[in-house]
C-alpha cells in the first residue's frame, strides 16, 4: 500500500530528506528580484542562463550588500516551504568577481563613511616602545613569517601572542572577530596586528565584511593592519587606527630599528660633548664668575636633560638585550634536558639492558645493565610475533 500523507506531513518528510541529503549547499549565480521586507527579511533569486532558485535570509546575516545583477556565492539549506514552494534558506552570501566585489565595496564604504566609522579623529597612535602585541593571522602564511622575522631582526625582546585564523573565505570574518574579542577581553597587549599577504580580490574580500569592519573600529586596543599589497585597500584598513602597506611594513611600523636607535644615542652623546666643549671655550675668555655661571647654565639647560635622554635610551637597549639572553638561556636549558634524557646510562637506570654481540644460536653475547655486565650463550632464537607472543 502506498504511503499516505497530509500536506504538512509530506512537507516535513521532504525537508527531513533534503536536510539529510544536503545539510548545506554552496551555489554561485546572479542575483535577481532582490528585496528587503519589514527591515528584517531578505528575498532574492539566484539564477543562471537556464534556471532560478528562490532564496530567503535574515537581513542581519547579510554581511556585504548585494543587488540585482551581482554575481554571488551563497551557502544555505534547501527547503520546501509550507506553501509547497522550493526555496534556499541562506546563512551566508558574498559577492564574487571583480565587478560585483567593487560594487559591494563602494556601497558598504559609503554607508559606513556616513556613520563616521572611518573618521580620522577616531584614530589612535600605536605606542612607540611595545612590550607585548597580539597578532591575528594564519601562522602558515608567508606574510606572517616575514612579519615575525622583521620584528626579531629590528628589536628583540617583544612578546608576540598569536591568534591563528583563516584569512580568506566566508568563515574568515567570524574567526577574526572572535580573535579581536579575545585580545580585547585579555587586555594585556598594547596593540593588535591583523596580517594577510597578497592575493586576488576574491581572496581579500573577507576584509570588506561589515561586522568585521565594525569590530575593528570598536576595538578598545589600537589596531594596525598589514593586508595584501600597497595598492590593496579594504574596509578593515579604513577602520583600523593605522594601516601598513604589507605585513613586513607593519613590523617596521611597530618596532624601532636597533641600529638606528644606537646611532641616535651616539649622536646625542656627540652633541652633548661638542656643546660642552664650546661652552668651556667661551667661558675661558671671561672671568671666573662668568665661567661658573656658564657652567651652571650648561649643566641645567643642556647636559642634565640630554644625559637623562641617553640614560633612558640605553636602559631600553640593555633591557631588550637582557630579554634576548634569557630567551637563549631557556632554549639552551631545554636542549641540555633533552640530551640528558637520551643518555644511555639514564635508559639503563630505568631497567633496560644493552645486548651486544652476534645474535645467532651458539654465539656468546654480552648483556649490560645499569650495574652489571653478563656474558651468556645463545641457545635458541624464536621469531617474535607482532602481537607480542612467541611464534
């Protein structure tokens, strides 16, 4: 006998089957009949030359603006509505292709600019001397490797806390937002760097996500971006406090150059010495009282302030050198500990033994334990099975 359903039952069965067979689908096509109802619900069709699928989503889930004629990629679940119409319930939608990406970028940029999200008056400076920074990037990316290399080469001793995320694709914005929230909740880093090397417009489009852009603008901790190449501009760049042209450039902006700082110290010391000598030469042409007056003036006006500057700079340099030595010392201790664990005497002390000699029946072999050496005759050799039993 054929199954008999009510319309409601049949729709429920079909949706259950669809959910089992297609828990999530990704479709690329052109937007048509786009509209927003009640400021909450989004309806549109996604089509190609021959077919069209009705789509539904919440306005909140639309992270980049779309309009008719745009090429987009959508993720969603196919469903049969209670009116018996097939539809796709969309969880994510994003423009693809250079033309659609540019259009969506300009639409969202205009909207956020009118809100004042990119105002220069809201930008904060990154502190000059940093002790600890947070980095949001893919640790497998070349851009991240370049950033770390330059940071260490320019100014050692800075602590870097890394949040590994995707830096392209539809899942990347939410992962980066979670990393931003993580660093803001910790509150122990002085700046946050968002890094991503070069790529296509599609690869970099995740940095034009509305919710991610708002999260960067709302960060309590100053944010610097190093995304793509110098010619690439994203909404996240515009929302950040400081924009670097590349990840390498971000590293340069976050750290002083050790050689340059040393040169500045030497220049300050040279100027102090020269000014002192000039003062002494001038003073020798006057009487003792004038000499004393000039000396006191030089000490108060020139020497003491400049010596304080020199002391501060030298203190910073010595502190960073100390940190580097501590890191190297800890690394050496770990290596010594590893070599000690591999010492044969340590292995013997744990109850193991070393067998030496020819392994064959009738041969005499030596067995070395921790405190003994045993000489014995091999009478028989049996093959050991892989399950540990004798065969």
